[in-house]
C-alpha cells in the first residue's frame, strides 16, 4: 500500500472484494461522522458489508458483491469458519506466553463509548493471545478473536492492563517516539517525528476453513503486510532488544 492511498485490493472475483485498508479509514459510517466517506462507499458498484474493523485499525476487510455471496460469507464468520489473526503492540510485558480470555462484553457500555465487561448484559467473547516479542515497556502480541464483538481485542487487552499503544479510547493516545525507547538518543527533540501515532493494531490474516466461493481454489487465505508505521515500531523494538521474534521483521529502507 503506497503512501496516502487509503486502501489496496488484495483479492477480487465475481463474488467478493478483499481490501487492505489504512488506519483512519472507516469501514462503514461510524457514529458522529458526518464529513467522511467510508470505505464501503468508495466502490463504483453496490457492495455488502461482511464484517468490520475499527477505524484506527489497519488491515483486511471483506465485502460481498452479491446477496448470495454476502450470505455465504456471513455464515462463515457466524459459524467460526474464518481464522482471524491480528498483530498488536501493547504497553507493558504480559506474564503469559499464550492465553485465552473469555469475557462478556457490552458495546457502548459507558459515557466514553467504550466496550466494557458486563457479566449480565454483555455477550460472550473469546480471544486467544500469543506473545511475539518484547522490548522495554512494549510488547508485540498476536490476537486471534474467536468471536466478533465490537472493539473486542482492544477492550480485552485493556482489561488485561495491556492496552494497545496509541489507543485513545482504551489507553493513551500519546504517540511513540524513538527518544522514549532508545537510551542515549541524541536527535533533535523539537523536530522529532513519532514512529507511530495511531492505534497499533493490524488485521494481518484471514483464513477460510470452508470455501465460500465454489469456483475458487481451496484453501483460501489472505494476508496484508504490516504498514510502514507498525513495521518501523517493531523494527525499533528488535534493534533495541535484539529479540528473536516470530514476526517476519524486515529491515527498514532509508
């Protein structure tokens, strides 16, 4: 995805479009947004929303082109026949290497518009997490949501006391600077640019366990490469701590 391009098409056939969207672009109109054009309105033809990811999250989104394809794709998501993988950079150092968290989540549960844990009114959510890397006060984790609740990954990580970096709703919106991470940094503090200044969450992979498209080869899997800001943050973590990571971190070009 080139700079300033809000999305790129990863896959397209007669039934669906798979898109890699940039952070800051809404999948569908969100509350209180009256002056923006969401991704679902950027196509020349009518498309049907299959699932959503948050405005601040980058990565994969699927849209259907026909009612029949929409039904087939929605059934795959509803019946847990799609494996979803996200990469998040969070505050702190989780004590677990892998964990599965079950919470009853209630969207818009307080005045801030947060999804909150509510034992009685919330709907069941299940999320699996796996540590990928750790450096100083930051950790990179894989998140695998087994359900599709609003803000599920972000609210669950906040509940675990490890909010996603730059998440203004569940943690702190403060951007991350190299000067905060690197000891002995000698740059210009007045002109320093942040490594990342948006929610550090990326929808990386979608793998279908059942083929929704009879005419397509199976298995069916899609992947969105890390955007530049998240790749830069992870590479700085790697340089600082020299960790061995499961993430495929590539050297940054100058």
